[in-house]
């Protein structure tokens, strides 16, 4: 017996938006996903090392434990953002004209930031936790130097700037297609009885707004990690 057809149906899309990403962008999205898979596996190993140490199976010196904790925390948060951005970009690019250059720029900012963050942790000894809450980065009691803390903050700043560019471009492309925020959110369909097909980009638009503000905030915190901005 076949299941009854679902009453929920994706709205018809304008033909001009229904094109899948071209091959260079597909390659970039695949690169994003490949990097996400590799980094995720590495960070899971860091997590398992911490758990094994907590269980007494292995001995990880305290300084090294906090380095692993910092790398695991900031890495997991950042890589979730990278993988999520790739999936969103892949599907959203079928409906609006996103910039391939910005997608590439975000990856470059991300990788540059990761090099600085990993260098600050495993070479400079920075181990203040992924939240780097003030005053810990500035007062390490000699465990790491100012240079390592600065490297970490600049690394996080670069990652934040990359995501900011990506989500500003997302907002730009959605606005260009739909003309206004209410149109992009489908408010005419929701509140004004419009029967035009609802835009499928609601989630991406929300991601663009939320992630842009989060990126701006991360930029501000990295520039001035004082109690008032870091709280
Ligand atoms: C195999 C999978 C994972 C393992 C074994 C693991 C293990 C751990 C351990 C042992 C800690 C330290 C907890 C403590 O304070 O005692 C930790 C912290 C943390 N984990 Fe994971 N984890 C895993 C996956 C994830 C994922 C998928 C995310 C996020 C997407 C994540 C995000 C975090 C964060 C944000 C912290 C706090 C870091 C900090 O305090 O600076 N973890 N994890």
C-alpha cells in the first residue's frame, strides 16, 4: 500500500532562481565539507583524549589539558559554523545569486584564523578556554605570553570577519531578489493574504541576520575583551 501524498508542497520557484551551483562553487562547497569532516574527526580525538585523561586511562599534564580544551571548544564551534554555512550556501545558491568570491574569501579568512589560533595554543601555550573571558587572556600568571593571547584573538577575529562577509553577502543576495526584509520573510503571504509563492529563504535570512550580528559581536569582543563587552 502506498502512503497518501503529503499535503505539504514546496512552492513553485521562479525558473531563473532554480539553477544548481556551477561547478567551481560545487568544488568549493565540497572543499568546505571535506575540511569540516577532517577537523571534526581531529577535534573528536581531542575530546576523547580529555575524557580518557579524566577517566584516568592516560595522563595529560594540566597545561596540555587546557590547551586541548581550548582547541576543542573553539574548533567545534567554528567548524559547526563552517559546515553549516556550506550546506546553507549550497541550497540557497539555487534561489539567489550568491558571490563565489565571498565564499572563497570566507574559507581563506577561516584557514588563516585557524593557523593563528592553533599556533597560539600549541606553540604559544594559550589555554584560556574557547570563551577567552576577561581577565584570563591578559593574566595568565606566566603560562602564556601577550603574543599568544593576541594571536588567538586575531585568529578568532579573522574567522569572525570571514563569516561576517559571507552572511552580509547572503543578506545582500536575498534583498536583491526579494526587495525587502518583509518580502524575504514571506510576510505578504503570512499577513496580507498574498497568494504568490512564499520565498524559501526564511531560514537563510534568519541565519544571515543572526550570524552577522554574532560576527560583529565577535569582532567587537576580539578588539576589546573587557568585562563590559565579554560578558
Ligand atoms: C566525540 C565527541 C566529543 C567528545 C568526546 C567531547 C569531549 C569533551 C570534553 C571531555 C570536554 C571537557 C569537558 C569538561 O569541562 O570537563 C568538552 C568540552 C567542550 N566541548 Fe566537546 N566533545 C565532543 C564533541 C563536541 C561537539 C560536537 C561540540 C560542539 C559542536 C563540542 C563542544 C564543546 C565545547 C564548546 C566545550 C567547552 C570548551 C571550553 O570550556 O573551553 N564538543 N568536550
